[in-house]
C-alpha cells in the first residue's frame, strides 16, 4: 500500500464509556452497510473506511456542511461528540491492500478508473467484492471530496488486528477541523461579543 504512513484516521461519535467494539467505540462498524461506495454487506463485520490524514477523516464527517456554517453543536452526533482516532495496521496487513490509485494495479485487476469513481454503488461494490474474493485485506482509492486525499477500506473479516489509539474529541478550534473546513468551504458561526 502506498500511503502517507502506517497511521490512518477515522472520525466517529465517541462514547467514553463504551467497551471496545460496540456502538460508539473507536472500532465500531455499523451493523447494516450497503450505502457506501465499497461496502460489502455480505462480509462478516463489513468494511472499515479510514483516511490517510486527520483532516480528510474530519472532512468525511462534516462534508454535508459544504458552503454552510458549522457550529459546535454540529459536531455532536447521536448525543456524542465526534472524535478523531489514529488507527494502525500491521505491516503485513498494509502490504495486502490493493492500491486502486496505481494505474498498473487497475490494469492488473481489469478495473477502469471511471468505475472506481462511479456513483452507481453496484459497480463500486462489485469492485470491492472482486478484490475481497482475490484474498486481499482491503483497497485504497482517492477521495470523492479532494483528489489529494486517499481512503483505505479494510475488509473486517481479513484485516486482522488493527490498533486504535486514544480518541480526541473534536472542537471548532481543532487543527484538522479547521483544515477540513477550509478545504470544503465551511465557515464557523461567529457569536456576538459578550454572548
């Protein structure tokens, strides 16, 4: 896998009291999948989407505010603060990720670049299913938000042990939040002085 490094990132609504694995914990994966670009609903444990940079992980979580303003209340989801967590995969696992950003890899797998960017989830999920069937642990591709950002998708039944760091609750002053907002054209609501 050609990535920015061994550390990947995700943003999720964090419950500090959640045990590892269940809902609102760092490693939790939604039980029902099927809407995501590379979801594999039939795969036990589904897929886990991770970003190669903190600002990209944040951007994925706040992208629906593009061209709008973001308030502190907007980074609360289901009653929990969004949090950023670092995720590390073993080197052997990272080597088994298929890099769909590499033209030679696309040719090797018989995939056209426009297929990976398709809005038709049947096409993109077939790509993921084919890569999964080939025994790989996941795939890498560029973000639909910005071509400079890249995502790694792990197939949970193949990825092995992923190490999740200590989550950091997000705030409007958080560096990656500010960078994501700038990249997406999101502003902050400015409260009147003395409010």
